[in-house]
C-alpha cells in the first residue's frame, strides 16, 4: 500500500446532493499509483502507458464484494478525474483515497473568497452546487479552462489590433450571461391569475406529481407553493400563487396570499398568466399584463372542455398558449415556450460561459472600452479577470 502521500490531494467536484454522476479530482505525484490500487481498465493495458490526455472505462474495487463501473480521465501526468455514480459511491472512494494518505480538500469556500480563486477553481466550487447534468457539464467545461482559453484568444486578438473580431467575441460571451447566471440558481416561473383557473392543477401536471392542493373551491391556495424541477436539463423553480380576486371583502389569510403573489411577480423571470374559457380575460389579467407585460405568457387552461373549433377560436382570440392540465395536451409546447423565452442561446459542448457576476462586470467594461477605442483598457480588464485577485 502506498503511504505518506502528503502532497497528493483529492476533492469532490460535484454536488453532495443526490444525482446520477459524481466526479472526483485527484492530483499529485503519486496519483497514478493510488488509482492503480483499485482500478482495472477493461482495455487491460497498464495505466502508465496511457497517453495524455486519455479516458478509460473500467472497474473500481470498493471492497472484497463490490465493484463500481467508472471512467478515469487522465488530464496530465499528475491530474486525474474519476467519474462514477454520485452519493455513497463518491464518499466510499474518497475514504479509500484518504486511507492511502491522500489529503482530502474541502469542497466549499465562502462567497467572500470565491472571486479570489482562479477561474477554474471558481467553476469547481460552483460545480458542487449544480443540480442537473446539463449545468454540471457546462461548469466542468469552465473548470477545464474553456473560459480562460476564450479570454486568452480575445487578448491575442487585441494584441494584434483585431478590434472588431475581439468585440464580436466579447458580445458572444455576454450572450450567454443568462445561462451563466442560472447554472446553480434556477429560473423562476410563477403561475398567476384569478382563483379556480387551474393553477395548482397545471403545476401538478408540469411537475408530474401532486405538489399543490387541488380543490374545486376558489382560492384554495393561500400561500406561495414552490417546487423545483428541470426542463431539458435546465433548473426551474415554479411558484403557484394565490388567486387574485376583484372583491374587496377578503379574509386576512387570502389577502396576504394575494399580496405575496403580486410581490413575487416582481422577482420572476416569467409569469404564466392563467385564464380559462368561461371568463376569459378579467381585470385581474389586465392588472398583471399592465405591470408585467414584458415577462408574461398568457396560458388558456382547460381547453379539453372546448370543441376543436371553439378551442382554436379562443386561443387565437386571447393570443394564448392552449393547455389542459387534466389531459396534458399542449403541455410540451408550453414548456418549450418557457425555455425559448429564457434560454435564447443554448451553449454547445466546450463553450466558454461567464458564470459569476464579476465576470459579467469585467466583460461589459472591456466591451465598453473597445467601443470607444480604448484597446489597452479593454485588455487590462480581461487580464485582471484571469488573474487571482
């Protein structure tokens, strides 16, 4: 057994929350020897003969009775990543590595010190909080240097006086600002409208399970009901709010619920304004449209109660998306519309993504400097972003 590996380190890169994939980073002069203690590649060739970089699939011996199928990525002579099932498997492997004398690095740093780390370590820290495979993959790309490489390319263009091309690349980076801002924080979607238009039923239909209470009595939902899910790998938090009435004679609990619904709309990325065929657009809908027109999607629920002709007429009349919380009809189209509204630029694998607020501030400052011809100032902003402050 290997011992005394004080300079070798191991660290969990992915979230401790339940998930499909767990990633462990292992680095140091004895990392290869440590992996060989437990890993056997299905290809059979010795790990010492693996090229750099390379990826191998095989089996990790957890104990005398259990093995884990995993992937070992050799990133350099002394840097490796282990990709396995998340949860207990990750912890078991970390325990084994620690028993070899490898130092386990703490996975989290405070928000106050996050910006002082190199870009790659910043991504590594956020990776621990990623909740979907899609967002984790994007952060892994940044942890492997995607953002740094793009910034270096832009700097090289500035050094050669290619101002227009550098400006175009900066604009491309900033086009992914919304995606980068929601890699660990879900997009916020509110279901709003009068009582008894089917908001809770629609929420349950979106989630696929009974999260909100559904009852025929108007105003069943008094408080905000929230649930987080993913759409095509992107994290979303849906909020079912209390129905807003026109009447003034309301109970205290319901009044509080209404106030919360209106206040919540201010913080939402999208408001799904739900109406039903019988009453159509009401003064409540007009209130939301006046205040939140730029982020509102009109949704006509209960279309299963309409004939095909009446359904087509109502959807056209209200310029709404037609759905049925009862049958699920129109639900895929609604979810696609939400995704299109919020994620206009979908990154390809390996795409550089700015993912922290100070990244966006530096990129905006660099772009503004370029637009007034201040190339040295634009370059300075990028160099400072890439340096450890």
